[in-house]
C-alpha cells in the first residue's frame, strides 16, 4: 500500500455549520462512489477532537458518509451538529485530516483541510446591538458625589422582544468610568465579557 499526501486546503465556513467534505473524482472527470473515507477533526483553540458526535480529548476518527451517489456522486461529507459549534472556542479554526482510497487498490490518500470559521451573521448582530439596537444597560455602581454611573454592563440581543425579556443574550460588555471633582468623565473602560 502506498500513501500520497496532498497539500493543505483552506476553507472558510459559517461558524454554526462546520462541515468536513471531500470530493473523490478520478482524473478530474469520473466520480468515485461506494468508498469509505475517514476523517479526524481537531479544534485548534483547545486541542479537542470531534468523534462524529461530540468533542473528546483524544484523537479519534469518524466516517464521512456519501451524500448522494446519484445526484452528487463522489461527494462525502459530515456536518457537525450546531450544538457542537461554539463561536467562543473556534477563534483559531479547525484542522481536518481526511484519508481515502480512490480506486480500492490500496493507494491511501491523505488530505489536510484548515477550516476557518466566519462569524459574519453573529458579528452583524453584535454591531447592531452596539449601535443601540436591542440593548440593555445596567448600572451597578455610582459616583457618590456626582451620582454618575461608575460600573455596569451592556447586553445586546438579536431582537427587541429578547431585549425586553432579557433572554437570548447575544453578547455582554462590562464598563467602568471615573469622574473628576466637577463630574466630568476622566476615563472609561469597556470590555467584552461574552
């Protein structure tokens, strides 16, 4: 059995629909059906491995099922459940290793895929929230002389109904502020909590 290693492939995918896929096509023409490619997927931020169902500490492989031998011949793919996609843990992306045999003749191929998650939809909702759409400000401390807020939090929500009910928080920020003796703002610090 011989082994052929392809160079690394880079993909951008939406953060909540990460998919490991490979298209097996001989000579760029003939789709190869009926194969059993396997894959391993590592989340780079914490070194966890996807086992086909959930994240585990040890490297493990899983099968890539054939999508549709009639309508999409040669395409093998597995989509992670949305519950296993976490935008707070995917900042560094994923590395997939896919192994397959095109012909069934024992020539094993290995393909490496770096998957970079995109957060365009979540980022847009976060920006809208920060532009004072669907947000809630909670002051938790005040300057004893001026009565101005010195600490608090800002929560942003996907809809106005969520903001009114304080549910489905899209992001949270804390802030702290300081004032001079005349009540003028001298410093303000805001930071992302989630």
